């Protein structure tokens, strides 16, 4: 591998993971739980919003804990 291309590998990996998250997870949810595409999309959106809220709370708690101590 060319040394100049090495910094782009994490960016490519992150892009590949975002594509996987955007396409594979809803397809897997639809296959496992069934339902229409609309119901699966809404279920996936709700789960992603809750996931981001949980991460935000965890980061906020860590920052708050770091400031207090």
C-alpha cells in the first residue's frame, strides 16, 4: 500500500460502515421482524434516534463528571 493513501483508509472504513448501517440493518430488521417497508423504516428511525440520544446522554454525563472531578 502506498504510504500517501494510508490516511484515507479510516475515512473509507467509516464510509463503508455508514453504508452498511444505512442499508443492511433495515433489510435485516425487515427480514427478521417482517412488516412493510414503511413500518420497518419508522422502526429503524426510532431506534437510531434513541441510540443517538443515549450516546448524547453518555457523552454529556462523561463531560459533566470530568468537569466536577
